[in-house]
C-alpha cells in the first residue's frame, strides 16, 4: 500500500501553503495601506510642527494619544472635541494656549502639568496636531468621551 503523504507531497503542501499565506499577507497589507492613506487627514506644516513639539516635550510620558502613552494625565486624542473647538483652529489654539499658560495651577492634591515655555507658533502647532489627531477615524476609540 502506498503512503498517502510522501516527502514530495509534504514539500508541495508546505510550499503551496506558504505561497498562499504570503499572498494573503501581501493582500491584507495593501488593503491596510490603502485604508490608512484614504482615511487619514492631510498633514500641514503646522501639524508637523505640533508633532515635533509633542515629541520634544515628551507629552506622551504623561498623556495618552488614542490609547498609547502613560495614564497619568488625560487622553488627548479627542480633547478638541471635548473642548468644543474641533472646527475652529483659532479657538483651539487660544484654548490650548490658555490652558498651558495656567499650568501648574497650584491646587493642592491635584496632579499638575509643568509649565512649558512654548512660543505662540508652537502652541498653535500643538493645537493643530491635536485637532488632526482628533479628526482621525479611531473606530470609536476611546470608548468614552473622557478617554
């Protein structure tokens, strides 16, 4: 009686299966790339500046952005929506600038944000970066408004 799974058949199953799953992986990668490119809001120079301000000041060491980062301070991925200034860049910059200028508040027993010496241009860039992040399709993340 002949063997059902010979060495050559096993090799063919291995190579055929490998090629199949490589093709599936490549297809899903292309689909994911096209989805991200088509749904991500465009980058402006202000958004790029804001991202650099975010990184330079290590904001992620305290805040989360779409669930990534530390949990010491509030989620900022939807902060512009919570403040009601998502559609108004000038109000967003003014609101963020006022908040940052008032820190630390000095209220005993509260977590305090350090005071950062940012220029008006850097505050504007940071507000644009946070507006940009707020406009992303996060598929209902965070699960509640407060992050």
